[in-house]
């Protein structure tokens, strides 16, 4: 696989919030709908 296509497939995101603010649920939803 060529480098440019490998970079195009990558998705990077960060969630910064209070530990008890429902981060896990949000992350699970993003992974579920994001593929």
C-alpha cells in the first residue's frame, strides 16, 4: 500500500473533557458510526 493512501485512511481525533462527562459513550458512538 502506498504512503499517500495510507495517510488518507487515517482518522485522528481527541476528546478532552472531565473524566465523568460521558466520554466513553461518545467515543463508542464515534467508533460505531465512523467505521
